[in-house]
C-alpha cells in the first residue's frame, strides 16, 4: 500500500463527513454567529442577555419542562400499564397494539393534534355529545381544555406512549416465566410479584424509554403548532415565533442555541444511562 | 398468559380496562380523523352526512401538489441520506474507536436537536453567500437529509455489525477488487437494513413539519405544511382529508419498502444461517 | 432411601400431605391428565416418572396451582386447594433452570418467600442462615446468581424453596440442567437434606429412571396422561405390573405366552403360574393383575438368563432352545442374542465365560423366581 493509495482512501472515507459538515455543522456555526453578533459589528452576549432578562424565555423554558415532564410521567405510567396488560392479560386488540408500537415512530405527531381537535375541540365530538346527545346543558362557552397545557399533554401522551411501551415490552419478553411462578409459589401475591420480581427487571427499560420520551417531548413542535395553542409557548414555539412572525433572527438564534444545548445535554445523559444499564 | 393473574374475574376486568384505554387513547383519534375526512356536515355529535368530496378535492390542485411535493422530497432525501449514511458507516469502521465515537456523535446529533432549530440554522446559513439556497427546493431536500441521515447511519451500522465474519476478506482473497467487494458482497448483505432505514426515513420525511415550515419556498409546499395552513384557516375537513391521503401514501410506501419477507431477504437469511 | 418412611414415622392417621383425586387436565383436544389419583404422605419421596408428554409435569403444575384442572380435586392436608391461587398453597417449588431472581443476592433470594409472608426480620435472618448453612451456600450469601455455577444456583433454589418450610417440596426436573457427575452429587445432597427434614414430603418429576430409583420411596410411572404403575422402585423393577413398566425399567425380554388356566390357583401359595411358550410349559411368578388364562407376556431380565448345553437339566424345566445369532464382548459383560422360535432373547452373562459362536445351538434357562407373567398392556 503506497502513500498515495492511503491518502485516496482517507479522502474517500471523509466525503460523508465533509457533506455533513457543510449541511449540518456549518449552519449551526452560522446560527451561533447570528446569535452572538452585535448589531454594530463584533460579537458579544448582548442578544442572550436581552433574551434571558425577559419573562418570555423563562416562561417558555418552564412551559417546555412542565409539559415534557408531565407528558413523560404519564407516558411512563400508561405505557408500562398497557405493556403489562399486553403481556399478562390477553385482551382483544392486544396483539395489534403490540405491533402498532413498532410503526408508530414513522407517523407524524401533528396528526394526533388534528385528530384530538375533532374529538375534544370547541366543536368536537365530545362536546357535541355532551350537549346534543345527552341533552346536558352546554359547557360554558370558554375554549376547550384542549387548547391549553392539558391538551398538549394529552396529545403528547397519545403520541409518545408507544416509545415507552416498546422497550418495556421487550424487557417483559425476556423475563423468565418460571421466576414469576416460583415467586407466587413462594407465597407472593400478584401485586407483590409485580413489585418485587417484574419491576426490578423493567427499570433499565423505563429509564431508556422515559429519557427518550423526555427528549422528544421537549423538542415537540408540530403538536403545539397544529393544535393552535395560544397561551402555551414552548421553546420551539418561541423560536418559530421570533423567526417567522417577528423576523428577529438574532433572538430566534439565541433561543435556538439555548434549546439545542438543553436537548444535547439531555441526550448525553440518556446515552450515558443506556450504557450503564445492565444487559 | 395466566402466570400472574389467577382469578378469572380479575383477568376479565383488566382485559376490559386494557381494551377501553386502547380504544380511547389510540383507536378513537385515528377513527375520528378518518371520519372527519369523509364528513359532509358535522354539527351534531356525529356527521349528519358523509361525502367523498374532501378526499377527492385533496387529489387535485394545491393539495395534490403538496402530496406530490412530500413524496418527491421524501424519495430524493431518503436516497441521499442512505448513500450518506451507508458511506459514513462503512468509512467510520476504519477509524480507531475514539474517532469512531466522534463520528457516531456527529451523525446522531440531529435526532436530538429540535427540528425547528435545525430549520432555523439552515435558513440562517443558506440565506448568506457563498451558499445562497434560500427559497429553493434544494434547501428543503437538504433539511430532510439532515433530519433522516442518522437513521440510515444507525441501520447501516447495525447491518455492518451483523456481517458474517471475514466474508469481505474472503472475497478479497479470491481476487475481488475493493470496489467489487463493496458492490457484490457488502452492499447486498446490508440491503435488508438499508431497506428498513429507507422505509423509516421516507415516513419521517413525509411527515416532517417543524423544520420544513421554517424553510419551505412558496412554490414547494409539502403536505404537512398544507395540512397546517388548511387547519389554521379553519378548513378542518380538508386538512383531515389531506392527512388521510398522507397516511395512506406513507403506509403504502412503507409496505413497499419494508416487506419483511421479500425473496431476497429470505435468501440472505438462509445463507446466513447456513441452511 | 431404602426404607419407606411409613414404617418409622408412625403418622398413619394424619391426612396425606398431598391428595389428588380423579384429576383431569385438558388442553383443547388434548387430554394431558386423565383421572389421576395420587397421595403423598408426610416424609415420603414420590417420583413422577415418564417420558416428555406423559403428563408428569402437568400433574406437578396442577398441584402447585399453575395449571387449572378440568375435573377432580386437590387437597393439601385436609384443605381443598383446587381453586386456590398458587400463592395461597405454600408449596416449595424448584424448577429445571433454577429461576433465581437475578437482581437479588443469594440471601435475598432465600428470604423471598419469608418476606412475602411478612415474617419479622430477625426470624428471616435466622431462617435464611439456617438453610444457607444446610445447603452449603452460607459463604455465598452476598453473591448474585450470575456469579454462581449451575450446581450452586440449584442449591440456592432448593434453599429458597425450603426456607418457607413447606409441607411439601415440588421439584420439576431439578437436575436435568447439570452434567452427569454433578447430578450424582446433587442426588446425594438431596437425600442428605431430606434426612435433615424428615417430615417434608417431596414430589420429584423426572424422565430419568436411575434418578427415580436413586431418590424415590415410591415411583409413579405416567404414560399418556395416566398412571400406569405406582409402587416401590424395587417392586416395579422386579414385578412390573404391565408391559410399559417392564419396558421402561431396563431392557427386559418380553416373550408372548399363553397362561394355562387353573394353574394360578393350584399353586397359589407360591404365587406360581404355568404358561406355554413354543411347545414348552414354563413356570413363573405372576404380577398383581396377571391374566388367569390366555395371552400374556413373560418378562425376564437379560442378566437373569443363563446359557447351557443343549441337553442340560434346568430347574422347574424353565428353558428355551435356540440358535445364537450374535455374541459380543462388552467389557465386564457379554451380550448374547439367541433366536428361539419366533422370539429373540437377549442374554447378559459375565465376560469370564466363553463367548458362544454364532450359529451354535444352545439352551437358555431361567429360574421361576426371576420370571414374571404380566398383562400385555
């Protein structure tokens, strides 16, 4: 192998890295430039300082975290409950649900928001049922819960629960049924078997599924946009608003830098927890 | 199945609960969306008339264009992402472990980043010279490539990890040139994994909204953007109709690409198990 | 365990630890257990023996409460537990792959059942220590299951089952995951443990007849969901009640015979039956339900047969004449195959004797005490 040969191989190997550098790293470098640029020339933390001083950013950060944490906690509870039911109680539709979990990743999240609008929206199915079919007095004319915090949480729970179910189902699959039998043979009640034998085996899957869920709910945008939520502004929504509605690219870039740092930090923790998880 | 819950009554109760929760949380939204796409008038609890007008309208004019734009963007972006991802995965295995971890991180990073930020970064970067792509279809494709290359990369990596040991060296020792080994041995063995990555990438691209909405040019509105602008204007049923077509197209593309038991895959699996 | 515990325990009045009455289990079209009766006394070791699919594991799982019977009752002591969930039965269970809880240390595994019973902590610690000591695992109390060898894991599984001090211990193929030398050690170990806990009843499922003979006070042989034999190992070996049992224990010669009517009664005091085979009358013992007349089987073990000169006198006149087909030296013994009329007879003799030549005419003889007439079932 000559020098020239090795050089050409290195060049060939670096092509995808160069491409990714141009279409991914370069944009983020320019994003940083935009965020740090001072209007008069030069660089500084001016834009950041202005953003961080305002209430909008802090509100958006808290809204993002609140929604993501609430949705993730609900996903964890609902996802493990459904996974346990699929595994231990064969109910009609359980198999279909188990398979649905695998393709869920591929469908766009914002469609859930649209569906829920028809279901629970201002003129949705549930409200109409309430007033017309059941003959009950109309709920006060205010907007449905759907267009606030709980609507976003509901939509995110609907969409992201499978992301918890998948690893939990996989973990349940490898639990030795003899262990469950021995445990109940030793006198442990079903709830105790669940708590003392099944749950410890699920912990790594719950950590993995929960972290992924948290990351994705923090980054979620389509659901909130399509649902038309006005009073809940998350970080992605704030970026969108600053850039598209206000044309304030420096501010949008600064918020985006903060959001990216938050997400990458979370992702790093997630990867670490995956590596530390046994088996 | 009954190793945990021995009482039949409790099993039935839990089965009922599972069914109801599944129906309400997962079944009902999908059904409602489909129902909305064929609803003529929907002022009471259920639509009073049904119609295919929305579905038919969604196959014409701006909406058909949007579906086509999504499909075309998805196909092109998927192919580019596959090349990029497979190339990257094949190249990265030649590097020492620390370098490889760095390359992994680079390829996987876009998955962790909010799509809106990716859209904004691309918008900011390509509105400046030297790469002035703002307002072009190319920028839409680039955006989607950035978003889905990670999946192609991980799939290709998984395939490489499962390559039969030393099969490439064997081909090389039989006198095949490196390029021939790649085309005749390595890539065919990776094909099932790339196929799965293609299916996932296409589906993700066709449903992408967060980044696309930041950078789409007026002449290249994709289906998700169209759905958003329809519903934002209050045309909910039309939005539902486009959604149903988008889901149908995505699903068909998935089935076409990710057939679990394509003849080629069966042959490969057989060869691998040595039967 | 040569002696049956009944002779020593003196608990004849107490209800059996386990009583199974007319138990049937049906899976769809398949009848896995067909009206099975079984009773296990305190201190008794009962082996459920049979091929895979014979129903032995189904019977054990029904007793443990994991398989719902289609019909019949199960009693533990005087309590009917047919409809009780497994956790209410209090039986110790040991399975083939040990099923230790991977996230718990050895001592925590052994404490599992006691904690489920909410026993006070000092008592748990005492009991755990006692059974770890008894199984020789005390020095491994802080280890995790994956740090143990197969044999050690099995000891922990046994300690865990014994720690709840169950009235009966159920063992499902407990040694089949171990290799042969370790299996012999564990059998010794199980016998020793039982000697320390003489009141514990044991139900032991296996497909291996040497294991069954080594550990069982009683062997219950199952085939196709039914009990085909139930008795002391020695009796089942020496006087098999039917063809299946005779074939399962050792490679008995089974020769078709016709029982001569009336002979069973005539010499009833010595339990002898006369039967015709080829053109000879031979004498043999009769098994419990041997037919009184007509077609039956004569069972003689290969090592109970002798090869003689063609004109030799034989006791009771029990002999068959035939031609040597093959003769093979097997180390300590030799195996001679003799064709006598329609029957092929296998004979095992000491290697010290001269190896017969194939084709030679010989007389195969046997004592009436070593031959059993049994029903052809």
